[in-house]
């Protein structure tokens, strides 16, 4: 084996070893526990690994190995939601449950291309790092919720529904009235409930600042919206609900609750009142 391949392989092995060693050192200190600390941790691991690999091999291509490791680790960690699993005692966990219930309309037709905006857990209008899951329920005549589907599978289709719900778009929107969790879905039938569950993290010094209330609102309200992007924007009856919980040793305790019952309304932004 020639000199170049030997130095190249030594550089690759060294870069991997240094990369892993730096990660282990940070992990002993409780890092990473957030997206920012994840980026700092991986960035420093890449810096030392790439530097040593380049010096040993004398070849810039050795830098590609820690680069691939860094990009892959950040990408898979954020997609998998692993920062939550790495959360230390200094972090506080919150959960928000919010739902939109289509109660019906004069014609009781399904509503199509529905855009919904729910409050997002935040501190002074800055959204926390969140992970959100959706579920679809049917509210039967006895007001019992029947799970129809979630983002993982279909359980049982009830009422008029013959196909699973399709999420067309989702994400977090920033606005002057606070960040919003946005979902665009293809269709809702009368008595169906679209529900989201959001997990969020904040540092312990922000514990009493986390809210889903509209920042600066004198009436201590929250804000959501219902919008249909189809040509048929007929008046509907619906119920909007948003609840924020904080995690305790015994489970979750409710921190805030907002709701609003609307009748005969087309697309609208709506204030949610505390209760």
C-alpha cells in the first residue's frame, strides 16, 4: 500500500474517532439538549475531526468524512425528534392539544381545502422548538370521540368518510400576533374533529413565560383561524379548542385553556377566550 492511501486511511480513521470522542465528551456534560446546542456540538466535533484528518492525510477529501457525519447526524436527529430524548433536567417539557371540530352547516356538505392555524407554544412571540402530530376523530351522537386516523395509519372510517384524510401542507408560521401552527387538509366531514398534539421544550428560566396566549393582548386571549380555500366558502358551525400543559413528575398539568364556539361563519380569524 502506497504512502498516499495509508495517510488517507489514517486520516479517515482519525477523523471518525475524534468526531465520536468530541460527541461523547459533550454528552457527558448533558449536551445536546436543543437544536442550538446540537449545532454547536456537531460543529466543534466537525472542526477538530476535519482539522486532524487534513493534517494527517494532507488531502482535502478527508474533510468530506466528518462533513458527511455532521450533516447526517443533524438531519436524522432533528427528523427523529431525538433532542427531546436528550433533554436534561434544566429543560421544561410542554404539551399543547388543539382541535377544530366541524359541527355542520345548513347543507351539511364537507368542507374542502381547509387551512387551520392553531396557537404555537412560545415565549414573547418566539416559537419554541416543537414536534406536532395530528389525529382525526368522529364525534358520534353520544358525543363520544371515535379515532378514524392519524399520521401513521387509518383505524376506522366513520360517517360519510370513505378515504383517509390527506395533509397537504403543515408548518409553523411567524406573525405579529404570535407564531401559529399551520395545517392545510383536503377535506372534513360534519362531526369530524381534526386534532394536533404538540410537544415543546423551554429552559427552566422560561418556565413561567411559555404560553399560547397572544403576546401583548390586553384581554389575555389566544388566536386561531379557519379558512377554506375552495370555491364553496359557505357558513359553517365549528368549535375551536387549545390547551397548554406542563410536564410534572405525575404527568401533565393544565396551564392554559382557550376555546370558542362559532355558528354560521365563513373563513375567519377568531379570538379564543380563556376558560
